[in-house]
C-alpha cells in the first residue's frame, strides 16, 4: 500500500510538472505573439533577420520545454509507472503543440506577406491615380 501511494504521489508530481511546463509554453507563445505584432509595425520594411531571430529564440525555448515534457512522458511508460493513459495524453499534447507552433509560424509568414502585398497594392493604386489625374488634366 505504501508503494502504491508513493507511486501515486510521484505520478502526481510529474503531472504537475507537465502542467507547469505547459503554462510556461503558453507564456512563451504570448510573448512571441506580442513580439511579432511589434515586428509588424515595421511594415512594409520588414527586417527578416529580426523575424528569424525571434523564431529561433522561441523555437529553442519550445524545444527545451518539449524535451522536459518528453522525459516526463517516458516515465509514464509501462517500463516505469505503467500509466498508458497519461503517456497517451502527454504524447497527444506534444503533437498538438508541434502542430500549433508550425501553424503559428505559417500564419505569421502569411500575415507578413499580406502586409507586403498591401503596400505594393497601395503604391500601384497611388501611381494609377497620379496617372489618371495627369490624364484628366491633359
């Protein structure tokens, strides 16, 4: 009985660590989002090295958290705690977080491209209106 309670306590402790790491990941996403919105203020003159640096820093932080969570997940395996439900849930969490990060990066790149096109469209429209005004004057 004592061993079962000890095991249950250890599983609870590791599960709390997963939740704490997930909260940290959420804060990193929030920070990344704020930094990206600040980056968009430079439109249309984007600094791709600045974006690359932001993405690398965020990816490194995310990878660090993922490695820690994967280590905890391995403890839920049949060889350690034999908690297959928790093993599966943590694995699903990791897969969803990877997909979320990939989709977030794709969205950010798309948003940057949209703003760049808007600038080009505005410039073309301005040139068109200038030519139209000149034509009307002639």
